[in-house]
């Protein structure tokens, strides 16, 4: 049996892979390979090997080789990247050049697709690709003809809210529409993160109980951090009225003032770092790698840094440190200290 899991929803793809692993009794007959690190000959040889003391062998290929520069994503040709006469002559010079030449993505995909019809009945082959394959993909056509295609696409809008509700139900709890909206709006379709948050919330409320918006605000650090990002957004836009409203909402929900100061300080520190890296020409993916930030945090920071000059960010950072010190020394009430921070934020 051949299964092709593909799409931009990496989390669901891997959940499906886990389910497929559990369906068979493969015992020690399980092999997992990473695309680009193994050649087609090795995969087919493994598939052709009879299972030992078991009815079936499981072979998993996670990913496909990376496309070469200039290789078309929809290419389904024989797989040899077109070469100029100059490149061809360089490749043929000496055994070393020939040996180091790797298999192209298109060639690998076509070769694997042609092999699928010869797959032994004793082998279950699963190919997982973290991207949506085009209709012209020979691997997709082979799966449609000789196997099963499981496409996993990230849900958006109503589909995302439905996903959250169904996930809660699968955990043995209910969830209110307000709680669903909070999670969908502030976490988005980061399904792995959503799943973790729902697991935590389900454990907190207990079997058969209902997750409420209050539970989400209380337990989901991601939601609270996103709400504080909204506060920082309002400050960046110099919208003091909106910032004060958001601030008081967070305080009413029980957010500790010192924690608010700490989170906003951390965000401003991140803005300073992201602004420096962006000014040095780093792209968002490079910034994520360099800082270790979650991608959605880096994206929010990129959107915000254009609203501040370096001097304003440094001034805001000093204000935050001063407010933190004032709160710890009880020189003023938390509400007054935070109100003054909002009014004076970014001046200077």
C-alpha cells in the first residue's frame, strides 16, 4: 500500500503519519528516511526486502530532495536539470565531479512514481511532503492510481474555528464560541500550538466540562502575550485611548501589573533586536533563526518596528525600566504607573 501525505499543514500530516504507523503490526520492520539524504536505489531496495517475522514492512520517506536552482516546481520531466554545454563539460571532468552529482528533485520524484506500481504487497510505503504538490506531479498521479492521497491544508476562518471545536470534543471537553474565537484570533492556524493549548485547557477543566473564554485568558500564555502585542501595537500607533482601554481590560482580567510590565519590556527589547537585524538586511526567516523567536512573533515585530525610530524604542525601554522600579518600590499605584507609561510611551 502506498500513502502520499502532502500539504502545508505539517501538524496534521504528522498526526496522520502517526495513525498509519499504529495501524499495522510492523514490529522491527520499520525504516524512516529523509528526502535528499537517501537515493532512490536505497528506498526501492528497502521496499523490496521481505519483512522479518511479520506480515508487513513499513517504509517512511519524510520530504523530497530540494529543487535545484531553476528547477520548476511543476516539472515532471525525466528529472535531468537542463545544463549548458559549459556546465556539462565541467561535470564530466574527472570522477569526483560525477560522483558528487546528486539526483534532481524531478528525477527522484519520477523514478519513485514509476516504482509505485511494482511495490510489493508486503510493504507499506508512506511519503510525507510538507508542501502542496501540483496536479502535474507524477508522485501525486501514482498515488491516485495505485495508493491513497491524504492532503492536509491549514484551516482558515470558519474552518479554523471548526477545527478548534472538534479538537476540544476529541479531548472529551466542550468549548464556548467565545473561547474558540479567542484562540482563533490570537493563535491563528498554528495547529501544533493550538493543540498544546487545548490539551492544557482540557486537563484544567476536566472531562466533560466546558472551556470558557475566562479559562483561555487565565491559562493561555500565548493568548495573553498576543493581547499585550495588541497593546504594544496601539502604543506604536500613538493611539493612547485604545492602549488605555486594552490596558484596563487586561488588568480587569487579572493580569498582574508587574507581569504586564515584564512582557511589554520583553517585546520592546525584541523590537530593538529585530530592528537592528532588519537594518542589517536580514530577512524574516533569518531573524527567526538568529533570535529563536516564534515566526508569528517575528512577523508582528517586523510590522511594528517601522512605527518607531531607534531613539523612541530606547526611550520606551528606559520608561519601562523606570515604571518597573517604581512599582517594586511602591512609589505609586500600579494603575497610575501603567497609565503614565501609556501616556508617555515612545516620547523622546
